[in-house]
């Protein structure tokens, strides 16, 4: 049903300031923009997904939803949209698996360089069935990875998105059972105090994280953090430091064969990790 992650929605109060910090972080300008239903959008197109930065602009249901999100949990990741080849068929299958959906108004995006317009049908899954996380489906045919500038110091793709859950077995039933993502890893590590679930989605990972000390509850899940990939970790670290972005020291990643550093700059609105595979930096 799902063949990839289409985009991640980042809700903010100040679109221009947030876009500016992500242009610096990612090492590229935004690609698409649009205004509709009380919201203003700026989209960054990466090799394997898009980052959609959104803020209220005027009146409309999308603006009301952004305000509600900001008033409850503040700025940060507000939604995940999965790519499907046939939206009607995907909605039918999701409904049969206990995931009802509702139409979302199509969003027309305009490419800042070419003037091209892109419109894709979308539907939102019922939040009572997704444990409080805003998940949607977007009709987008499978396609080769987008060609993006791949200079060593740029960020080219998303490696994984992190969701915190209070009930890991419930998360397995949703992401593995109903959404049919491929569960690649299920591991509890007492040293870290975590149980981690890794679901493959296209060529990236949806990571579900559960704090062992918190026990299992029926509390809603929470969209939490992003991990970006760069071809050259040292060059990206140096570029961000020179641009005045606060970053931690580079270190070995928990995943074998990776090196990472974290972003300390709160202007990104999201807990952020940057990584490279060791073979990409040697």
C-alpha cells in the first residue's frame, strides 16, 4: 500500500525565520511554495522525501489546525504523509484495517525556479485510529530518487524520523499491521532505557521509541525528531559551525558504521541528528 514517505510537516509560528534556518541547515534553498486554507507553505525537496514548513496565513481549516497544534504542543513536527500509488485503493484498504480517512483539500505548490505547479490528492487518517499522530496518505507514483545537489557539506536525504510511543505493541499493530511497513528491528536495550522499533519505509526508517521506565499506557504517541544524512559529516559540521549553528562534537553513532552529531540550536524546532555512514566519509 505505502511505497515511501512523501513529506513531513513542520509547524511554526514564523515561516520566514524557520525557512531561513533550514536553508542553512540543509545547505539549499526551499524548492516549492504555496498558500491555501489559511496556511503558507515552503517545501524543501530532498532525495527521498520533502520537508514542508507551514505557518498560519489568513483564515481557513489548515490555519486552524496549525494554531491548535501550536497551542497544545508548540512548534515542531506536526504530521507525516506516506506516498501511495493509488489513493482510492489505499483508502479502501486502510478502512478495512480500521483506519478511516477523510479528504484533504489539494494543495497547489509552485516551484520557485521553474514555475511548475504540482498538485497531489491527499487524505488524512483518523487520529483516534493513529493514537494521536497526524498521518496522511498522498497519491504519488513510485519514482527514482530526486536529483538534489550532493556537495559534501549539504544534507541530501532523511535517514529516519522518530516517534515516541507509550505502547510499543500498539505501535507494531498500527505501523506494521495496518500500514504494512516492514518491521526490521525490535530491540530493548536496558543500558539506553529504550525499546526501539525500526520500520522500513522506502529507503528510510520510521523509528518508534519507547522509554522502558515509563511502562505501558494508553497515552497518545508523539512525533519527536529527525535524523538527516550527509555525504561528508566533517564538512557539514564545519559549514554549520561557520554559519553560527550550535552543534555538538562528532561521535560514533549507535548504529554500526555511522558517525553523527546533534544540533544544539533550538531554532530548528525539532530534535535533530546528522549522520554519515563511515564508508561515505572515508
